[in-house]
């Protein structure tokens, strides 16, 4: 029997590139686990089908005015009703980049709880561009998501 790949969706918004870099580190970690396929999407382009069809999800946002970026909020707004009840307990991880605050993580956590996603670890907070230490934590998040994902 052939193994069917587990699909990890990484949805992020990034204006300046910091959160994009963080998303790529999460993807690197997920790819280290066997039979894993990574779909990495800018939040404004991520679809309802992307969310429905994934086996685990990572959501990433910069902290803009102590709240998540509008692009990620748009993704949540578009996908909530169409996926309600069908994404309960989906393994999830959160990553937020910030300029020294990071309060936006609360807004992301709150919405993920409303979707009833199941967190695989504490949210990862990164100040600015990920350095090698935070990249290691982001890679770990990707690995944990891929390990928790079930086909
Ligand atoms: C419009 C705007 C608002 C911001 N507000 C905050 C803030 O409230 N708290 C904070 O810690 N950083 C804030 N920042 C800094 C960003 O969160 C930080 O630079 C982040 O890493 C940018 O991610 P990006 O490069 O993926 O866009 C703000 C940046 C912008 C552009």
C-alpha cells in the first residue's frame, strides 16, 4: 500500500518579509517528517478548500497595532462558516512576529480557539526577522504539526 502524504497548511500574512521568513522555517520543519506535503499560502490567497483539506495548520501574522494583520483576519472571516464543525481538533500552531510588543498573539489564539483547533505547542513569538534561535523553535513547530497530523 502506498502511503498518503499528510498535508500541512501554512497560512501567513507578511508585508515586510519577517513573517514570510518565519513561515518558511515552519515549512522546513514539517518537511523533515516523512510523508508530509507542505502547502504554504499568503493569507489573502488561501482558500476554504485549503483549510478543509489540510491535516494540520500553522497560522502566522505580524503584530500590527497589537492585533493580527488584516490579511489573516480576512482568511478567518472567509473560512469560518463554510468550515464550521469540520475542522474541530485540527492540529494547529501559531507564530507571530513583532517589533517588541507581540500582543497580537492574543487575537490569533482567540480566533483559533473559536475554530476549535487543537494547539500542538505554545505560540512562537519572534522579534523582527527570525534569528537562528527562533528559527529552531519555528522548525520545531513545523515538526510537531507534521507529527500530530493524521491522514
Ligand atoms: C502598521 C504596523 C503596525 C505595527 N504595530 C506593532 C505593534 O503594535 N506592536 C509591535 O510589537 N510591533 C508592531 N509593528 C512591527 C511589526 O509587528 C514587525 O516589524 C513585524 O515583524 C513585521 O512583520 P512583516 O515583516 O512580516 O510584515 C507594526 C508594524 C507595522 C507596519
